[in-house]
């Protein structure tokens, strides 16, 4: 009996000893947030919220948009890092950003991993053209893991702008082994003119079904995707809108659309006699509230938020295998303030989705929306 008592004591001792072992050091090496504190933020930024940036997990570039006359010679950005990580140059140290990006290296707590970030301050040039052109000729595999495609825009200033976002980062969580060409949003050749965006509603596999998200619509929109929010609150993962200093009056472009064969709800139940439909629309809204707090539109209020001034929505995306032109006018409920407009106080988003109710994880797998030569036509300057 005493032998078994001794064995029990030894076993319990080992259990309690294991409980008090040191936690392993953190292997993460990410910047979570970047911010700048200056005495007169209105002289550097168009909006106070521009001084603080949430950094998505997938991004290795951090860009602060500033006024054209902002002094970039001596700025001391501060970074919120993953637990235990360190950064070089030192956090909060003064750097000269007038000559271009400054490279920061973040090292994990366990010293085994590091990641480089390019941090820059971009003087925003006022939009000159009355027509903004998106032709989807500029795309690449995302730079961190080369898992999926992203699009970028070359502006009137000749600079690259990462205005376009997709739900591809969220799809990666459910089907990590999928090749880039099998993701919902991919580039394709031989569009109406050059390359085009091909958006396809895809199955998210077993993992997606288990969490009530059995499909992912192919989508493309002006804004950003918050990878960290994707599993906690899918609706808040899509952040719609970029600052816009013109009054948009019309959205035009070319599309093709083919709905999938079987419409299903988020429980994978086939809905008889229902055909999938695509979405093509644009929204223009005030990006700050009455207290000057930042306003962002998400998946659950992109068409209903009280700060919306105008919507341009194609009433019906018809089934067609031919490139078909579309043209929709912005319907304004109130007119923009010229002073606020000049200070980038409004945001614009343009949204394309292969399944209109894709945000609710409903639609038909195989629905395909092709988009090319999109134009935002704005009021001409007097």
C-alpha cells in the first residue's frame, strides 16, 4: 500500500512541477499598431485619426497619409508590438522620413524570428482628374507568404496605392492548402481590355462548414480587410472606404456574370427555386461623426449607416457571358460640404461581389462575376 502511496506522491509532484514550468517565449514578431504624436496634428494630418494606424497581420508596409506641406525630417513614430518583441530602430526614436521609407526590424521574444516593415509618410496630392480609372492591370501575390493575389492602384502621382481589398485573407484560414488560383478573388487575362478581376464564390471546406461559414464570395472593394477580426466577427473584418476629395456622380464599368447552380444558406441547406445574384455598388460617406470620431463602414452597415451621403447601386446584375457595360448614378440624400471635401473628410468605397449575400455566407458555389475598366466619374472643377 505504501508503495502505491509513494507513486501517487511522485505523480502529483510531477503534475504540479509541470504547472509551474516557465512559459515558452513568444515567437511572434508583428507590429499591431503604429501612431504619431505631434503638437499640432492638424498641420500634419487631414484628420486626427490619420495619426494612428491599425496594422493588419498581412501587411509589411505602413503608410501615414499626410498633408503636402508636412515636415517629414524629424518624426518619432511609436509602435505597439506583439508581447515581448523588440524593434530596431528604437521605438519612439526620431527618424528622417523625407527621403523615403525607413525600414524597421521586429524581433520576437524568443529571438528566433524577425520581420521587416517599411514605414513611410506619404504627402497626399489632391485629385486632379474628373475621372478615376481602375483597370486591374496591377496585381501581385501577397508578399508575406505568397498565398493569394492582391491588387494595387497607380495614382495620378505615379505612386502605388493599396486601395483595393478582398476577403482572400479570410479564405486562407479555412483552406490554407489551396493554390492562389483557387481563391475567391483572382486576376485573369483577356478581359474587356487587358487583365480583369475574376470573383468566384468558393466552398470553404470542412473547417468553414463547422463554424457556419460554408462559402466565401469572391469580392473586391475599396478599403481594407482586418485579418484579426475575421474569426471573431466576420462582419467587422471588412472595412469599407478610402478618403476621397471629389464629389462622385457616376460609377461605370464592364462585367460578366454566371450564377452557380445551387443556392444554399449558411447551414449548407439548398434553397429551391432561388438563383444567386451578384452585387455592384458604390457608397460615399462622411468619415467622422459630430464629435470628430472616425467612422468606418463594415459588412453589416455598408448600405445603411447614417453617415452615408450617396449610393450608386446596379439594380440587377444580369446573367451574361458577354462583356456588358454598366452605368449607375450616385443618389444623394444630402450634398457634401466643400470645405470637408477638400480636407478628405469623406470616404468612397466601390464594392463587387459574386454573391450578393456572401457576407451572410449564403449564395451558390461557382457563381462568377468578372469586372473590368471601372470608372468613377466626378463633378468637374469650375
